[in-house]
C-alpha cells in the first residue's frame, strides 16, 4: 500500500484522532469572559450593559475590572504570602472592530470615576484656594524682604539677608495641592509623569481609540519610544520625574491603571513598538479579543435598568471615597492560608508551561506574570464584594478561585493577541477562510483561492492562511498521490476537522 493510501486509510479509520481546534486570531471561537465570577452587583450590571448595548460581555467586564483597579490602585496592595505583595492596578486592553460601540460602553463604565472626581474636586477646592492664598502672601513677604536687602545699610545687611532667606524658605514650604484627579485623557509619557507626580503617583487612563499606544511609540516625540513610566508604574517601582523650573521629584510607589480598546488591526503595530516586547511592556497587559457580534445585533433591546445603573455608580463611588482618603502606606489585603494554597497550586501547574517546550513558552514574558495578575484580580474582586470594609478582611479561597477562572480566560485571549501581533494580516485572512469553510468536509487549495480572489490576488497568497489553519488543527492536508506524465498536477486537498464542520 502506498504512503498516500496508508494515510487515507488511517484517517478513515480514525487512527489519527483530531484534536479540538486551537483558537487563533481575532474573534473566532474564543472563550467568553466568565462574568459569573464577578460579585453579583457587578455581574448584573455587566450583563445588562452587554444586552442593552449589544456588545460582547467581555468589553464591559474588562473595563469594569479596570475601573476597580483605578479605584484601588496605589491605595491597596494584596499580600499573598510573606515577601510577595502585588499592587492592585491593571493594564487592560480589548480588541474590538470599528462600529462595536466602544464609546457608549466607556461612558457608562467610567461614569462613577468621573462623578467621584467631581466630588473630590469640590471638597478640595477650598483647601486649594486657601493654600494658594497663603503661598501668594508668603511669596509677597519674601519679595519684600528681598527688596529690603537692597535698601539695608551695610551693618544691617547680613541680618536682612538672613530674614529674606527665612521668608523665602517659608514660602517654599507651603505646598499648594493639585486638584484631585482620578482620570487622565490621552497624554504623552512626559505629561503623564507630571500628572502622576501631582496626584501622588496614582492615576488612570481610559481610551476608546488606543491612542495611548501611539504615545508609547514616540509618535509625538523626537526621541523615540518612552516606555519607562509605563513599566515602572505597573509594578510600583520608584519613578523620578524631572519638571521644568523645579527640582526632580520622586514617586515612591507609582500606580497607573490603563483601560483601553483598540482596533484588532493595531495588534501587529503594537508589537512593532521598539522595546515593547523585549522590555516587558506587552507582558504587562491583560488582553481580550472577543468575538465581534457586528451584523448580528438585535435592535429591540431592554435598556439598562435604573436600579442596576445606580447601584454600580454608588458602589464604585463608595469604594473610591473609602480608599482615596487613605494616607501614607497603602492598605494591605492578606490572603488566608487556603487562598494562598489555591494560588500556589495554580503557580505549580503553570510553571512547566513556561519552558521552551511548554504551550506558553512562546509568550512566557506574559505568562510569567499571570499568577501576579490573578492575585491582583482576586484583591479587586474581594474589594468589590466588600466595598465598605474589604480592607479589614482577608481574601478568601473562593475569591482566588474566581480570579483563577478569569486567569484561564485571559490565557486563551493572550494566545490570540500575541499570535495576531506576530502574524498580522494572515490572522484575518485565516478567519475569512475559516468562515468560508463553513460546514464543508473537504476542499481544495484552488477552491480556497477562488473563494475570495479580491483578498488573494494570486493563488500563492492563500497559502499562509491555509498553513495557519492547519497549524491549529482546523484542517489537515491530504498527502498527494505521486503523479506521472504531463499536465497540471491536481490541486492539494484539505479535509476539515469533524469537530468544526459537517
């Protein structure tokens, strides 16, 4: 029997079983965010927003996680075990196509932060104005004292200089606080550093256009990418801020939160930012690439119930207000021994997957941070479930298990995001081809090419997409019979994974 015939016979007998197709690229057969792992009031709001706006639940769920991180970042840390603490800020990025209603989701998700910012500003305004008045008066006294130095007689000059110096020091000692801000618009890294300095190192940036990545790439700078602040502000490493006209300032524990949505096509460009992968920036993001429902949305939908909207706004505002007044060192959320053991088991199962032969070895820069991210998410879920007193209670094992489940979701989506970064347009081509395959059980290369000659001007252009589908076990190439004689050889044939089609 020939090799070809043997291969066909093995496949016919099922001796080479198919594996479940491995998801790839943007928006195909990806797991849905496990919203049931959120506290009930958040779960209900996220599901209601998903229904009302007709968006995948992933987008509001990921942005709500970022909102929780904006409330707690820099004000709380979670202590898993002695010697291991994690801050509670997050970098979240969701890839959604144009027309996916990103802006309405953003507006609703960040509304409690905007309201809390207004309340904080109204409370701080009298204090800021008083400090400004005192500082202005002290500067006037210092200026007058300096003028008096020039008019002083020689024997009184030293005393006048001493007095003027004291007045200047007193003026300098009066600190005029900045108006409190929880949110920042798209800002250059330099402007972001200044803002974080003014806000004692705590800030959040939300963007529904992904412009932040353009800022990171140095698009508006002549000196190229400036990633330092994003790297340090994720882990809380001390940050030096040079400010014009003033001495350098240091942020001991910076905590930046990012909540971004981007076009899927941007993933390939993000990977091209100089140093983004090598220095670990991309490994700091929690990626989500939901399946788009554009073209399948319902038009007659139920709006978000008022009570759910109000509960979401009230609970987040209470959390912000409870933690924003926390002075000095951040509050520490401790894990119970059972919670620590659950995360330890997760770490032990994860570690072998990070090696060169592991299924996560190609993105170990991201996966090696996963346990820390799971701990952060557990801390945020704990605070969300205990908005008023969470900082007084330990994190329970059930909460860690919920965070681990979200971690599994994030693994699947990170795979897709990193593959899209590497493969770029090939991923979109493969998704289009897979859509065409539908319920076919087999097809030829020639048929695949003719399915969309606008996408593939030349027959060879379809090959990378076919290879990607084959690599992920969606299809399998049938060995060709040896041909003899003249004429064009038959087009290669592919059979479709039975778990996918008819």
